C-alpha cells in the first residue's frame, strides 16, 4: 500500500508540472497494485484528455462507472472524451 501511495503522489506531482505522459505512466503502475481504486483511473483519464487520447480516457471512465455508478468525475471526464471524439470525427470528415 505504501508503494501505491508513493506512485499516486508522484503521478499527482507530474500532473501539477504538466507532464501528463509521465503522470499517466505512474497511475498505470498504481493500477497494477490496485485495480479497484477509482481515483487513479479518473486521474489517468484526465491525463489522457490532456494528451488528446480520448478513447483511452473514455475506457478509464467506463471502468470507474462499473465500480462506482455515480462517480461525478468519471461522468464529467467521459463526457469530455466523447466531445473530443466527436470533434476528431468532424475534423476527419472535413479532410
């Protein structure tokens, strides 16, 4: 549990520094230790949104909502992922 907290805090520090790729990696390491902790999934979803990885963000949010069907952050971030996917789809249609 101590390693989990350390990795999560490192991920949080990377988010604060704007290094979303490294933060996502730390949260992914956390998930190897505990797949039931929803905050690391919503945190990684935030990173994916910042990296324009909308499908990955949606997948993380879907996972959280299977565990906690009323998680507000997961709903909000999944909506942002859907919005990003729609914008990407429209842009691709215009090419």
